[in-house]
C-alpha cells in the first residue's frame, strides 16, 4: 500500500511540473482553450493518495480506525499484519 502513496506523489509532482510549465489550459487543434490534461492527472493522483492514506492514519479521522498496539507488548508487527 505504501507504494501506492509513493506513486501518487510522483504522479502529482510530474503533473504539477507540467502545469507550472504549460499553464492550466491548452489550445486544442480547433483553436479552443481547454483544461490541460495534466490537471486531471493531478486531481486523480490526489484522490489516490487520499484513498491510500487511510491505511496509514495520515489524518486524525483515519487514525481513529487504526488498531491500537501497546508499544511495550513487543508485538508491534501485528499492527501491520492487521492492515494488510
């Protein structure tokens, strides 16, 4: 699941670089202005990141759903097994 987060961030950054370079809009073959395709890629990457981040408790709301582990129990690896 962590790789999904990493890939989403990489796609987001690449799309953002394109948007910064080219702008939010492009000109179509017919001469009309339209949204740059990288905007949709960026938004999709954000959605994937948010969906995957739930498993890691990256927001306070998501943290509530994570299993609680007593750090002194020596069984902290169990938490990752429950997430898989």
